């Protein structure tokens, strides 16, 4: 059983979400998908008809939005103002607008505070939590005993996202997904606040040639060695 936090960061399409959920299940731990929170705020922004690149307006929407995030790895889910948005947050409009929303400093302040509260509660009540995102090891949980930075070749990442899309019934092409992955990585890595980067003490795991089971095994091994 896991004690404390596993911080799992990395760019889009490395298999982070699936790996994080499986890892949490294997460790009897909670699971937090921080990307779902940035996506849910983006839903609120789009519903209000606000320009996602306008930080003042985006901040106002974020202040008025109430998120409830599920931390059960078997059924995570998220609600926005009581409305289940778990499916809507994965749609193409949201994916397109989420980078500027998540680059808004005030949005990050609000969500990082909520994430820390969720993490503290899970550690107190359950013992451990696997947290995935872009800034978990660097900003949200800099004291996490294990930080993992997942990478994979661009091509592998685009292939995985395309497969995920078609499994979920969303139409997409490899080329469009590759462009989207590149666009978001550039945006997320070059923003001024909490850019995507590996923490100095993170263990880098390249998943290009690993399948899901292989990746989870590699991480379980790291947990064991750190624990
Ligand atoms: O992980 P996911 O692809 O759902 O994340 C969606 C977007 O949310 C990312 O592209 C990034 O802009 C933002 N994000 C972030 N910090 C996190 C998690 C996600 O900025 N901790």
C-alpha cells in the first residue's frame, strides 16, 4: 500500500491517465487527474462565451465555478456547478481552448490550492494518492517522495491519442492529433507560469516501447524501491 504522493507528470499522450489509474488501483490509493480540472474550467469559460485568451475574464469565470472531483481510480469523474462534465471535458473544443485557460495565473492559483486540499485529505484518510498533471512534481507536490516524468516519442503519443479517440467514439486523424499534441506541448512548455518540465529529482520513464502493463510494472518497481 502506498504512503504519500506519487507525482506523475509529462506531455500529452504518454499514457499518463491510464497508467496513473492502474497504478492507484494496484496500490489501493486515490487518484487525481488535475488536467480534468483545467478542462472543466475551460468548459465553464466556453459556456459563458468568454474568450479563453482573456485572463481577466477567464479568472472571473474560474472564481464563480464550483468543481467536485472524484478520486476513486475506478470511476474518477468531475462535476462543474453540479453538472457532470466528465465526457464534455474530452471534446475537441475543450482540448483546443484548455492551454490558454491553464496558462492563466489566477486559474492555476485556484486549482493548485484545491489540488493540495484533495491530496492532503487523501493522504490523511486513505494513505496515498497518485496525482497526474504537468506541474505536480514542480509546484503542486514538490515534496512527493516519488516523482515520475513520463515521456514517449511524438509519433507514439499521437498514435495513442488517436486510438483513445476512436475507442471513445470521437473522430480524429493521426495527422490532426499529431499537430494538436505538438501545439499543446509547445504552449504548455513555454508558458510563463508553471511550465511543463520534469522536476530535478524526477525519474524519467520513456514509454515509447512499453505497453500499459510494462509501464505500470516499471512504476510499481519505483514505488517499491522508494518506499
Ligand atoms: O492531461 P490533459 O491532457 O487532460 O490536460 C489538459 C491541459 O491542461 C494540458 O494541455 C495543460 O494545458 C493543462 N494542465 C496543466 N497543468 C496540469 C494539468 C493539465 O496546465 N497540472
